């Protein structure tokens, strides 16, 4: 879906806008899956829900530092 959104932005707006627009993952993110998700093409970050209230939130934040 992230690649589809980026392709739509490129075709409807411009390739530059498509590349510069952050697209976040809005599904369930936790310490055990965050590294796999952030490694996917076109995923620029997370929309973190309940995990932000747990100690594992620090691991989720650390996974985005590339």
C-alpha cells in the first residue's frame, strides 16, 4: 500500500513530492516487529498507539534511527 500511495503521488502531483512525502505505517507496531516494518520500502515511520505507553516504546523509537 505504501508503494501504491507513493506511485499515486508521483503520477498525480510530481516525483519530487512523492519522494519527499513521509508515509507512516499505521498498523500494530511493537518491539518484536518494528525492525521488519521500518525496513520495508516506502515506510518512513510509525503511528504508534498503545505501545507508546510501554517500556518497549524505546525499542520502537530506536528502530527508526538508520
